[in-house]
C-alpha cells in the first residue's frame, strides 16, 4: 500500500468503531483465537518472547494481557545517579529538541504548539517555554508499559479527546498536528527540576490508556483531575500502559536538563537507561 493511500484511509475510516472492534478482539478469551493472535504478533513484529516474564502463552488470558506483558526485571536495570533522567519506555526517538516559541517539532516540515498539545492550557504551556521535549514511539513489538523518567509527585491529569490516527513514522511525516489531534492523557508532576509533563498519546486501535492510579474521565470533553493525596512515583516506577501501542512525549522546563550526547532522532531506547541528566546548579546541589 502506498503512503498517500495509507494515510488517506485513516482520514476516511471510522477510527473509533475500528478501535472498539479491535479492542473487543484483544480482550477475547477464546484460547485458540488469542494464542493465534499472539503468535501472529510475535512472527510479524519479531517480538522477543524470551524477555517476557512468562514465555508460556497459556499464562496470558487474552491478547491484551500479552501485549501489556511484564518483562523479566533484570532486563531493564535503572541507570544509576540521582541526577539521571531515564527512558520512560522501550521505543524509538521520533524527535528530540528544544521548545521554541511554544513550538514542538513533529517531523520535517511539521510542527505543533505546546498549547494545543496540552489541550489549550496556556499557563501550563508557559512552564515549558524554551524547555526541552522528547517524543518516543512504541512499535507493536515493544514493551508497552510506561515508567517514570524522574521522581515526581502527581499534581493533575488532563484527558483530551481527539482523533485516533496511527502514530508511526509515515503518519507523523504526513498528518499535520498529529500529536495535538489524537486522543491523549497529560500527566503533570512536580519534580526536583520543576514541572514535568508526561503525555500518553492514543492511536489507531489503541483500546485503552491506563494509569497505576485510579482515574475518571469523560470520553467527549477535556477533563482535568487534580490530586491532593501526595502520590509520589520514584524514577523507574511504572506509571501506566498502552493496550495496543502508541507514543510518549516528555516536556521539561528551561535549563534544567541536558540530553545524553548519544540521544538523537531514531535512537532506540529502553526503559531505565539514561537519556539525560540535570544540568547547571541543580546537578551540583
């Protein structure tokens, strides 16, 4: 299928109906069906089954339980150092850089604004002006749990309804404002470097964005929940998961972090490995 046709079909197809249908199939507990679907995923996307906490397919009651499988804990060690920023996910760095004039790079010739990504929250967007961002794409073969890149106290979440375009490289290079158009969940944390936003972006066939804390949100309007119970997640702690894969975006404040020298567009990252570190006075404090 050509790239233009692939993208055109996404504009034309009933995105939510397809997503609900595939979500139902992913929860189906017919043993023969779910094992067939899991084996097909493994073959098509070269999933490394040896990394899974359980390599026995019978231990997974449905396709989604395999897709959101846990890994053997020793395979994703947490990078040492109290000033380290670690990768929140297994995946590929789609883009990385500075936030300039409230603008984030999506792909060559495509940008979107921090305000639009955050659902119109202008005051919050100002917290990240001249800051940094990284966008990590999770392919179907990847581990689909998201972990904290830095220790932080949960302040609020904002659910933003939207489209469900695919978020792979082809679509990111073709659909304007992709990440600011798709359904997403903005998680805001108070950290040692100031506010940090971790955005979980939904996509075509993604059945659920799930967090480790209870959440209530409507499906047809922007909904913000504020938390006063002082929930603190340590760096490396699990934050949430995608039932059928997607993208994670991190927003960082100005002059607080430096990216690792080896990190660049198309870098492959793994949960827990160093992707950056506190800079300046913060690192010496």
